[in-house]
C-alpha cells in the first residue's frame, strides 16, 4: 500500500516526476566511486543496478572491473549523458514504479 501511495503522489505531481526534484544535479566524485567499487570487490560475477545513475560514473567503474552494469535514471537528459559517456545499458524510467522495473528487466526483478 505504501508503494501505491507514493505512485499516486508522483502521478498527481504537475512538476517533474522526480521524487525530490533539484535544480542542481551532481555526481559522486571519482574517489567515492572507486572506494565503493573496492569495498564491494566488484568482478565479472557481479551484476550492478545503479538506481539514479546520473552521468554513469559508477556504471563505468563497475564495468571496468568486469561487472555487468545497468543504470536506471528518471531524468532523460542525465540518462543520455550516461550513454554519451560510454554506458552501454541505461534505462530511462521511474525506479519507484514496479511496473517500470518489470519493463526494464526480464528476470523478474521487483521493488
């Protein structure tokens, strides 16, 4: 029911579909991305789903370490920036909407 309430509020919004719209978008600094990948010990056996992938910095680092990386981004311009930066699999969708997850993944991922 909580998910339904969130979806209803998002659908009623006349502004952006972002839950917490911001005027200035930022990306995780490279040092933070590298530290996260080291802590996670990412390798070829891993699949990463980056919700709110922005310009794709984490996706690129994960892929560089051999992981399969998928980005989800609600903002179409940011998703396009990630693709332009070399991210292979970036999907423009609302990650809070379970219907979007079922469209984005064919292996039964749910919120």
